[in-house]
C-alpha cells in the first residue's frame, strides 16, 4: 500500500464521500430499499453516520438537517419527488437480507 500521510488520507476520503453523495443525488431512480438490499446501507444510514460524526465533535446537527445534507434537499421534498412504493419483490429481498440467524 502506498504511504499516504493522514491529512492527505482525510482529503481523499472527503473527496470520495462527496463523490458518493453527488452520485446518490443524481441517481434518484435508485430507491433506498434497493441500496439496503444490495449494500446494507442507504441514504438515511449515510445521513445518520454524518449526524453522529457531527454530534461527536460537539456540532448540534439534527436528523432532518443531516438528511438534507445527504439528499441535497429537504427529506420530505425528496420523498415526494422521487420515492416510490416498494414492490413486493423489494420487500421480500429486504426481509431476507435482514433476517438474523
């Protein structure tokens, strides 16, 4: 592995994060349930992790504000514009992928 100093690593990680967020904002056709079924996380998870990181640093960021950062608009607006009802197949895949042995 290439030796990368901590500051550069943080900058690279921040760039990758911003690219991921931009990609998710563009791919409004991909529903959160699809992301959960394939990867085990979704936009809401990402916003929660962002909120937790801010809160850990003493920044008072609430759930809806964190979601707006990730979604690029108020969450209710995104849901109204882009969220579709989950299909039976999506619901079944979710149930199967989230069973605990």
